[in-house]
């Protein structure tokens, strides 16, 4: 079982090696979200899909090679996960600011996820948290692992709980991190069977907000579930079972939701990181460093 493990991760890991690293990431994320507010949710989701496949190691960023088929073409990711170009821009800017290849792509994804939430919420004073850093990058990726490890929107509560437990995360983590759906949109193909019959006219790639306020980090997601208005089948599964009380608590306590979300993100971002001499620091987030 993969478990959250800070290991050698530390929020101050780059303080001496490159103090400009985290401010550079923050600036580029703010620019990206200002240009396209939906990008905040996309960067958050990119981090989630990275961490649930063999840990938070930047493997989701790797393009296919003759030696492996990566995660970008996996069913949960293809035509869905986005933000790769933003990560590329951040990596180039960080390398320039650090005058070398100092910061891993895995760390960039983790910090960008934090900064994307904060960028959406600057005017609301939303959740911020210190991101433990010091991850190294994977040298391979696996389409098969992505297909089997990322929770599907069709999952029932038992399968959701099992998936999170496999990664060392609790039912509380499941409910609070699912609250990240308060930002962003879903493709119609993920919820048509729940809301429409087969004659629905929306196309698979048409988008719908996952809660009534997709640009705000608030309690509207959990409140929507209590009204039976969860867009995804997996979202609505959180009501009526062992997680019902947590949904009701977060729907009524926005401040507690934002606080616990930040804590849950730190736990998720610490799933099976590569540290020390494991992995590498990629020069390009899309490919490994061949000697």
C-alpha cells in the first residue's frame, strides 16, 4: 500500500539552493489562472492524477516513448487532464531563475496545485498551506497503472474508500479532497448516464460545472450533494452512507472545509515521493534525462 510519507520532504528544501523557485512558480500560476480561470482546477486535478499513480513523482507529465506508454493516454486522462503547457512554462522559468536544473517537475506540480487554489481565492482569503518539497522525478510512466489506480466517476462509495485507503488516505480525506470539485468542470461523457438518457444532445466533450460556483472555493459542492445535485455518480455516493456526516459538516462549515482541505492536500502530496538518490531531476518535464 502506498502511504503518505514526508520522508526527506521539507517546505524549506529550496531555501538555499534556489530561493527564487517557489515565488517563480507562484507568479507563473497566477498568470495562467488570470488568463484562464479554469486552469486553477486543471492544475489541481493534474496533481491528484499524478499522486494516485505510483506516488507524486511527475510521471503523468512524461510523453510516450518506444520503451513505455505513459499516463497521458490512460482512460482517466486522455482528452481530460490538462495544464501540461503551463507546467512546461513554469519549468523553463524556474530553471532560468535557479540558473540550472534544480527543481523537480514533481515539486512543480505539487506547488502549482497549491498556488492554483490560492490564485483562484486571492480575493476570498482561501486555503494556503506550506508544501513539503524535495521530490524527485520518475524515469518511467505506466498507462496500465493509471487505468487501474485513479478513481473513476462511476465508482460507488466502497470502491472510492478502498482506492483512497490503498494510498493511505482516510474517509475524511476522501470527503474533503473530493471537495476540490468545487472548482472546475467535468466532460459530459463522465455524467451523461447519471443525468440524461441516451438521446441527450450534449457531446462527450461538452463541459458542465461540478457545483453552482465553479470559480469559488466554498461549501457549494457539499451542499449540492445534500440536495441530490452531485454531477458525478462518485460525488453523490458520499451522501447516505458512512461519509454522510462529513458531507453535512463541510456543507455547513466552510472554514473547517478550507482548513481540512489544505491538510488533506499535504497528505496526498506526500504519497510515495522519490527522494535522495531515487529518480532524477528532469531537464524537460516531458522526457527523462538520457545519458
